[in-house]
C-alpha cells in the first residue's frame, strides 16, 4: 500500500501509529500467525529474515483513511475520489 501511495513503508507505518483513533478494528486489523503463514505460502516467501511482527491489513475504508493521514501527491489524489 505504501508503494501505491508513493511513500516508504516506514512512513506509512509512522502515520498510522500517530493516528490510531482513525483506524478502528473494522478499518484495520492484524493477521493471525496462521493467516500470515498461509499468505506467505501462497506467495512462496522466504522463511528467514523479514518481519518481526504480524502484518496489519486494511479494509477498503482503511485504505482510504490511510490516504487521508499521508502527505503524498498520490495519497491526496486517491483520497479525493
């Protein structure tokens, strides 16, 4: 999603952590260990290296809210639509 909005992943994560009240559970949630393993197996992801925490995922409304907390040209344009 960071790539979609033209920002670095860390920038997206920081914006979300600074605005937790904008991301209720029906906008964003964390995958379980089982869901993460299933997702990794579907994409043939390496099991070494990578994430230390379970990934957050966004609903359609969550992606729009993420655009509203970012300050990039792509995010601003997408939040207008």
